């Protein structure tokens, strides 16, 4: 039986690190098992803020085709001219407005108003030319675009108009409601332009996929096209057994930026440290990944900083090890409507880490329901100080009695292979 051919147009691809790359890396890993040959089109020399060469090991022995063309990004020349500021912003760290210099405000304004929908817009036209030529010479049964960056969807839009190839757009995050839009000093023209481009994509695409039910509901108000929710997930987890930390470790793995600063948690930890000597002697807070200066300052304010160990970005394999070694895992999302649309990809690896989860986030988040249905942790709003404090103390008591365990249920549906089957069934094939 001849395999279907799927053109996948993306920005993030190894050697890129971080969460953005893993969704389609894993789909490509499992698509051949469902009779699909992936053709992956990505930039050749992208300015990725995080690198992880180990991710390519997932694709050893996988039958797929890789297409690449050069990309010229403003981030690349900005990095040469203004190394410190551009590196900070490209990694996702945006300071609170009150702490931004005039130059930093200008960089944000330029990012939001001169490059719409984002700085990868310069790659759209050359990509369309390259792919139109490729499609004229090669049979493909459907195409996928995945964003952010949402300029990738504009490549799909142009190809749809010129080739009528069936098209699925994967919205990993919302477009005009994405959490950082209100920090970019968008003019009315820029806001309108974003809305117009988003509308053009939503009206011409054949099928949409999102990573959360909340984002699905948001997009359903803007288009009548079919929308499927396919979350991120977990892959085959290394079966090596890692010894749990001997201390009562609370670990957050991944970037922790200033818009996700749970002061309620830091306050709770500060109070318990002062009130409970056993907790004070056993406790350690681990923050692994990029941590904003604002969060470090808040930890200092609550006098939790001396109990905190900060580690720079680690490889995906090392992150899995650290998840399994922790006594408790922290999952934190910003307290906003935009935050409610997002399910951080690391949640699903947390689910299979044999480690209880404490999640803090906004109301109406899918995360709350996922933790409940899988029996993997507890979810707290930013105003639930007393309930959070009681839960931390309960977990510590279990730790002292060597009874701190996770007993998950129903995780199979979040395995990457099961999710890939959902994807194959959602694609509008020729």
C-alpha cells in the first residue's frame, strides 16, 4: 500500500530546543506507522534561542524527507547589534513595562508593528516560491502549517490559493489572543492587520487543530471550519529508575518568566519555612531553565531565595531525569485569560514522572481537568493561599512518612502515538 505524503511546514526543528519543537518532531516519529510519509519543510539557519542536539535521536531510522531553505531574520542582525537585549527577548523574557528602558520599549514596538505577524514574515515569499516549485514536481496529499510563529500559516494560505492542496493549520497557541500581544505596543493598524491575517487563514483553511479545548472554543467563534483538539503528550519514557531526592524538593522545569510569578506560592513557602523547622531543614526549590529577574527578586523579597537552586536550560533527556528525581513538580501558568488557553507541553511528561504535581493557574484552564481525570496532582488559583498551604503541608507529611506517591489513571490517551493517530484522522486528505 502506497503511503500518503504529508507536507509539514514549521519553524521549530532540531537543533532547536524547548517545547515548540517537540510536538511535530513526535508526530513525524509516529506518522510512518500510520501509512504517512512526512515531508518536513523548515528554515536552514534559524536563530533559535535554545538548542538541543539530542532531540534528533528520536528520528533515527524514521523514514521522512527534510526540506530546508535559508531564512533571514531580524533577530539575527539585532543579535549582532544589541546582543544582550535581543537575546533576552528572543528567549521569551519581557520585562514589566515599568522596568523597561526606552530602547527596550522601542525593540518591542518594532517587533509588534514592523514585522506582522512576527519577524519570520520575511521567510514567507521565498518559501512559497520554493514549495510551489516542489509541489509542481512532487505529489503531496495534504499540507500542515504549525504556529506560532503564525507567519508560517501565511505560507499555507498562499499555497492553498495557488494549488488548492488540502490544508490543516495547527494552532499551538492562539494568534491575536496570544499572551504577549498586549506587551508589544501594537498600533491600531497593527492590531487590525493581525486580525485580518488571522481571519484570512481561518476562512480558507480546510481543518484546524488546537492543543486545548479552550483554544478550540475561542477559534470556533471566528470560523465554521472543523476544529479538533489534539493536545501535546508524552513519548516512550526512559525506563531507567532514578532515585528520588532525599530532600523535599519542589521542582519547576522549563522557562519561568515574569508573567508567571506565583507570589502566593512563594508566600506559602516562606510561612511554612518560618513555622516548621522540619520543613525548613528538608526543603529545596529547584528552578531549571530560564528564570526572569523579577521572579528572582520576588523570591528574595519572601526570603525563599536561600532555599532555591537555579539551573540553566538542560537537554530534554536531562529534564526527564530531573522530573523523576523531584519529590513534587510545579506547573505554573500566568493568571490571565490568555493563560487559560495554554497547556504547557511539559505537563504531559509530568504526568508520567511518578511525581505529584502542584499546578497554579487561571480559572477555566484545561490543566485543572486533566490533573483531576488522571489523578496526578492538584490545581490552585492564585488567590487560594490557605488551600495551597494546607496541600503543601500534606505532601510534606507524606514525604516524611515515605508515602509520597503518584497513582495516575487513564494516561494512555496522551501517548504521542495515540495522538498521532488522532492527527491522521483529522487531516483533510486529497
